[in-house]
C-alpha cells in the first residue's frame, strides 16, 4: 500500500479516524456490532485477492499509475470490472455497520462517489491501451455488480 494512495486511505486512515471519532463521540467506548466485521474482512480480502490476481496475470503495478500490461478478463474480473474498488466499498460498508457510525457511512458514500469518477477515467485509459478488446469486455461485464450495474 502506497502512503497517500486510495488503499492506504481506505484500509488505514479512514478506520483510524472513524474509531477515534466514535471514541470521542461515545465517551471512550465503541458501539461494536461484531457480526458486521465479517463484511469488512470480506471487502479487504476481495481487494487483496483480486489485486494479486490482476498483478499475476496483467502485470503492471498495483494501481493505474503503472497500468496492467495485459487485459485481465477472467477470475473476479469476469464478474465485475472493478472487484478491487468494490472491495473498498464493501470494507467501508462493513466498517460503518460494525461501528454503527454515520461518519463511516458518509465516508463510504463519498468514496463511492469519488470512485465512480476515478473509474470513468481508468476506463478511458484502458480503452486507449487495449482498444477493441477492452471495449468488448466493457460491454460484456458490468462495472460494479454482476448482472445488475
């Protein structure tokens, strides 16, 4: 994880800020709903495993600063075009539910809004890099949720 990168913010900075806020707001206590921690764990694991899969098959770096050398359309990328970004949102949703935190829910919504625009930029770059193969993939696989959106 790059310091200052999206992953560092999602998986380190935001949780620390949210827990600190909730401790301050609730007189040093955290209102934890532990069963939702599984959702946060799922999001983090989805991010990590999809990233490892993409790096293994596509090359490049972990983000679009070092874009993939090959188009990856199998595995988790056959189900949705952005399984790593979706992992961020699942993690943040799990964090919001686990801590019953309006701040975490607001951060999750803001991150979803921001990621939408980042993805649009990433998709333009991928279309330029991979041409017709990417355009065909984009028309066949949904951006976020398989068969829905």
